[in-house]
C-alpha cells in the first residue's frame, strides 16, 4: 500500500452516481476489512475506481454493487473491490533520501552478518526492487541479505513478482545500476524491462494485512512503512505500528512517508530525524 494513485474518475464514472449513503456503506466496509478510512473527499476516487466494475456486472447503482459484494458467493468480486480501493502508485527510488540512508546503514553493517529489509506495503514492486538494488551495491552479491515485500493486494503482488515494468520507468534508476542489473524486453516486450534473476531471488513476496497479527516473518534491520498510515484512523495506526515494530530488531530503523508522523501513535521507536525512527537497543 504506498501513495494513492490518481483520483481522476474512469471514463464511465459519470454513468453512475454515488450517494452519501452508498459511500458510507462502501467506506465502512473498507475500514472493516482493511482498516483504511476514506473521508467524504474520496467519493470521486470510489467512483473512478469502481464504476467499471458496475458496468462489467451490469449493475445500476452502487447500492446494488454493495449488495452484490456482500453476498458470500461473490467473495472474488469483494476482493477486487478492496484491491481497487487500496492499490497504490509508486516509483523507483521514491523519496531518495531514504535510500541514501539505507545505503549508509547497509554499508556500515558487519560483512557476513545477515541483513534483512521489509517493504511492508510494496504495491507493484518498485520499492522492494529499489531496496534490492541498493543492498546489492552496499553489501555485495555474496553477503546474506534479503528483502521481504508484502501488500494487502494479491493482484499487485503478482505484478511485483512478475517484475515487468514500463520502459519509461527505467529513467528513475541510476544508469550504472540499470546497466548492471536491468534487462530490456525484446520483440513484443520491447516496451518493458525487468531485472537479473539473481537480484529477483533476493526478494520474497507475502500477502499481509498489517492490521492483523503478523505471521512468522522473522526480524528486520530496516522496515519501510511508507505512505500507509495516512489512510488509517489513530487507533488503527497504533495497531499497525505496534504489529510492525514487533519484528524490528533492537537498534533497527523504521521509515515512514514524508507526509506522515508517529507523534501520538507510539513510543516504541524514537525519531532520529523526520520520517526516520529507531527502536531502542535492549
């Protein structure tokens, strides 16, 4: 889950109106299932994201759509709705100072000692692959480092696993890294690029809901939890951060988005600079 994508309505958004009552039903459903709170200002987003589904299912109203996804028989469509309302846009080396910080921390890490990073809301994969590029440079290809990438959306996780990115996004990656690790598609795939298999193998993907108790995923030196908390109410923020911090190693670092803050959310980690928090040593 990173920065929300454009809220511009889809081309069919004007075909169906969304009443306040219908918006309330959908927003409450999303908060119950994903912990994400949508303000009334997000009505346009809901229309833009879901109108095509109404058209696809030949439904006349969002009330009908809500009734449809509330039926246990239609769990697949419910998953699609949650996915569409929670999917994020992202980019390579987004908020670059975080990756400068990661490079410094990794470079100072004792050689031969495992180093683990969690991209906790990885979306379509640009963040974890950026992390892998940085760690490969900082720690080398023979060191025991790994990246765990998770997201609520199974669809974007599948995209991240496939690791085919629009060729235009290649310009977001420093040329020396792109030359060393990037692979340009050919023929029908000339408009995409991917990465060397050895780099891909460093990343494992898991579908996780951060508001639930975490499975056994091990502990981490650095956790990226960026542009996630802004969509939660305070109590859910506290729950998510509490869950995440339990798997942060003592002395480890938690990174959040530049529009976020942990003020009033937790005292389990201390801010060492804006958006950068450290867990105390035992």
